[in-house]
């Protein structure tokens, strides 16, 4: 069975003080909850990792990072390696977010390298895939997602993929308030699982968590999370409000099966 995950991606938001307050509010609320089958991840900016890590250390929340270098170490000014992240207690790393692809020009080959680095460091990669509005309008979404998956996973064996999370995030739904309908999300998640099943094996495909991301909020989470192939959410905007994020955790705990 695939892991059920609620992950918060803070993106480039909050200063350190605000970030610590947000992490504390989520930590305190989650400690009071009974979380039986949900993994919770917080991915603050790099600069907050140490402090947020201290806040969530003794609890049910895992530390995540939003990006990683495709290189191991050396003369790469400004980059942060997977081993550095690991040494701060990071357990999961978001890779190939659509903002990284579109704004920073990340290529499939770079994303594949990042996957390799994260696996080498014994962290969990969260590989993001998603089509943009133009591609959706042209009905090219399946081909786009297939290409992104194949590029990111090329050459890796099944033993690596046992430790993998995929996040389907339609670009047209990120930060726009526009959400994929539960049907659109389910169709794409099913397509992804089917593709993994054909490329690797049905057993492996069932084990891989596929998260939905794109304007998830308490008002729409119930319907999205109850789709059979949706194993959780990658949350942007709503992860910046402790109340909303905690509510999403509650909904996930109840609905994700
Ligand atoms: P959003 O972002 O929830 O603000 O749409 C999701 C994401 O980009 O991970």
C-alpha cells in the first residue's frame, strides 16, 4: 500500500521568525492529534531548516527541502547538496517543481541527477510532474506527464523506486485558486500509476505514493483526497496558514486510505 502523505511547501515565504512561529503552531496542533497512518512533511526554505528541524524534532512531522543540487559537492557557488540536507535532518526533498522547471530552466537531465543525489543520501525524493494550461488545452497532458516521469526516472531500478513519491501538480492549478476537479486528478493519478505499472511492475506501482498539488485547501481536500489513486497532497499556499494546514492534516487522516 502506498504511504499517505501531507506535505507543506512553503516556497520562498516567511522570514526566520515567522517560519519558526508557523512550524511551532503546526507542531503543537499535530502533537495533540492522533495521527495513525499519515506522514506529515514540512518543507521550509533552506535558511530555516535547522530551526524548523529543532521545533519538529520530537514529533510526528518530518523535515523536507524544496530543492537540491544536482552535484555531489565542490565548486558550485550557491548550491546545496543532498548530503548537506541530510546532515540537517532532512528526510524528503521536492524535485522538479514546476517553478524550478519554468522559472529556473531545470531540465529533465538535471532532475534525474537530483533524484540520484537524493537517493544516494538516503532521503525520499518527491518528484513533481505537471502540464501547463496550453498543454492541457491541447489535450497533451498524458504525453507531457509520461515524458517528465521517464526523464526523471530513466535508468533507475525497482529497488530505488520503492523509495519514491510522485506529486502531480497541474501548473494551471498552482497558486491560481483553480483546482483540478477530483475527476481530473483521479484520471491523471490513474494514468501515472498505470504507466509505472507498465514500465516496472503492478506491485511497485501500488506502493508509490502519488500526491496531488495545486490550490488544495480545506474546502476541496475532502473530494480530492477521497479519490482512489490520490495518496495525499503537496500543499503550497494553504501550508502558510497553520490553521488551514492542520485542517488538511485532519482531513487527510480521515479520508486518505
Ligand atoms: P498551491 O501550491 O497549493 O499554492 O497551489 C502547490 C505547490 O506548488 O506545491
